[in-house]
C-alpha cells in the first residue's frame, strides 16, 4: 500500500491557473484537466481570488493578514 503525498502549489501557479479559466473559449474543466488538478480545487482558487484579491493564496497553513492587522501598535 502506498501513501499519497499532498501536492502543494505556489502562488504563481494558482494565479496562472485562475487566469487561464478567465480566457475566452476555455472552461474550468478543460484547464483543470490540462493542469492535472481537481476541478473543485480550481473553483476554490477562483473564489478565493475573487473574495480576497490582494490577499489571495497566502501560503500553506497561513492566513493572510490585512495591512491593518500587520500594523503593530506600540
């Protein structure tokens, strides 16, 4: 029995994958199949990019902080 490792995708890969789905003539299903990723994963990335444009894809197990949250008050 083999153990599958969870694949990690960097921020640039996610942005480019989402951008491909926004091009005319391409469906999310086609892009997902060409990239070898799950359709649901690509839809989740699209939703995250739309709702958190500047803060999308912060990295593995890290929540992105807003500029106000990053500011440290003395």
